[in-house]
C-alpha cells in the first residue's frame, strides 16, 4: 500500500505491548502505507485523507502480530512419529528419514508450517534449517520462497551440521556438510538473501545446529562469520540433561561455558530451549544480553523439562516464544504457546506467580521481536513502527463471557483471527489465508510426507 494510503481500524480493544503495557478498552489504529501512523482511545481523528478502508472491529482485540523465534519447517512432513521418545532417542529415530529430504519436500513443508502459523496470528516467522543432504537442491531458496508467498516477515537461520555418527554425533554421515562447505554455503546464503534495511521482509542468521551435531571449529568460525557479515547467530542450547552431560564429557564444561568459549554469547545471539540453566548460566545470559527462544510445548512433548523463564525475565534475559519443529509440536501454532508458556511455567518453582497473561503476550510479541533483533521495528503497537498486527475475534461463545480481552486471548480457547496485517498488507481474513491456497498446501504436504516415508523405507 502506498505510503499516503490509509486503513482505519476502530471500536476495538487494544493491547499495545509497549514499554508501559498501554491498553485501550475501546480505541483505533491508523495504518499508513506499511507503518502504524497513530493509535489511541476513542474514535480515529476526523479528516483523515486517502482512507481506502475502514474496519469496524467491535468485539475484537488488536495486538501486535505474534513473533515466532524457533522452528524447523521441514519437520511438517514427519509429524506424529516417535511420539513417546525423549530428545536424543527422537533424533536417532528421525534423522535417517530427515536425511532424505529434497527441495520439493522442503518447499511443501515450509508452506504447511508457514500457513498454520500465519492463519493463527504470526506475522514474523523464522526457520532454523540445518539438514542439507548432498544433491537435495536449493533448500534455503525454497523456504524463503514459501515465506514470501505467504506474506510473513521472515528470518532464515541457515543451519549446519558437521559432526556425524562417525565423529560421535547423531546425524547419519551422508546428512552433514564439511566445515568448509557449511561456512561457504552459509556466507553465500547471507549475501544472496539478507536484507539489513528497516522493514526488511527477509533476513538471514548463522545457525550451526547444536553442540552435539557440530564441531567446535564450526561454532567458533560460524560466530566469526556472522559478526563479519553483520548478522545474528542462533543455535540450540541447554535443552536436555543429556546435552549437559555430553558437553561436560567432551569439552570439560557445561553448555553455557562452552558457548562462551566459542564466542556464542552476546546481544546478537539467541538460543532455543535453555531448559537446564543454573543461576550462573542465567547470569551469563543476562550479562551478555543473549536471547532465549522458549518452546514450552516441545519441551513437554520431548520431556525435556521446564525452562526457568521467570528467573530469566527477572534477570533481564530477552525471551521470546518458539513453536519448535512440528515433529515435536504437531499443531505448529504459536498462539497456543502463549497459553502453554503461562500454564507450564506455573508448574515450576514460582507456581501461580510465575507468569501472568500479559507477560505471556509480551513473550509472544515484543519479546520475540527483541530476540530476533527487530524490536525497533515490530513487536508492539506504536506510531512509526511497522504495521504488523492482528485482530482477534473475542465476542463468540468461546470468549464472550471473559471480561478481560488479554486474559481471554491467552487463557481462553484459540481465538479466531479476523484479520492479520504484515507490513500494512492483509494476509489473513476470517481465518483464511489470502495469498496462498490452504487446500492445495494440505494436499501437497500429504503427498510429500508419503513420498518421504516411501524413500526412507527403501533405505
């Protein structure tokens, strides 16, 4: 939409998630081009010019769009497998199948993952893709193409693995890259696809997979590469007790100390899970402003444990929410993570004081934007920020008797998305995607899941 064209949204509750948690029981938002021009209580200002559309949002809550900080799209076509395994056994069970993915499969899986998130209120998404079998095609390009078609703001965390079974790792030998090959391919991906400008729709991060699937050299040189190119860094960290034991046996130190020794703590870094963190680990993350992608459903699905999110937040650690791969979170919806983050953390040491509904919403919006390095652009509703926002319908049977709209959104049933805007462009209307065919995607993902299963069965 041209910068001087406007959309006016009125008669809605608004949760801005700004620094003061400003809320309006009945207010308006004016979108001009790809930015939020103004917002506030009551009716929109009179005399606005070039208004292309007015939306009566009675019965709705408007929030910033949700921000997903950790995912593995390719796993969309291996959902429902190894459902009773812990992380390591789950990886051992599924790596032989994942190692046979190709560009067609990855594109379909990315379409499915993105579609499910976008129709559920995600406006900024990411994918940590780290499986690059030889001869599998342009996997990074396929993922980025799917994100562009869906219409979401997107970060590709270009992953890598160079520690295979022969080196004591978990992936099959034919599923990993060499150190030199991984670094070269990652640099090429950054140079081809990363956009550092304000409002960028596509960015790239450097993202070796995990301590037990990459060499120390790949971690260290990956960090050097990211900082030379001016992009962010992402990996898995402190996910399980087994990972901690692995690091101590192999490196003589726990995961956080190991990451620090390889240059992997800093305000340009975020890590997935961080379940098994002691006080000194949390202090190190807080001191360096290293971010965390909290994935409550996946942590529960794989019996990894309960991350110390309240303690991280109290210490000043940036924390966002992540779906994680859909082979360990079959729904693939981030808005359910708002509820699960609140409920699961209340099972921990802080009990009912662990998180409240507004803190959960902040994790899924501003916290995620902060973790991805985009808090100056999105994650809250403020004049001048990008027009990434969602209209949640809260006047139906599922929510109408809950007086507080934020509580209704977080603790109630999954709320319908009447409209979702990214960069001022609407991508969802009445729960349906506007720019891709959901039914065609469903057929394609089913076909590719069956095709992968056949290929994996043939060995």
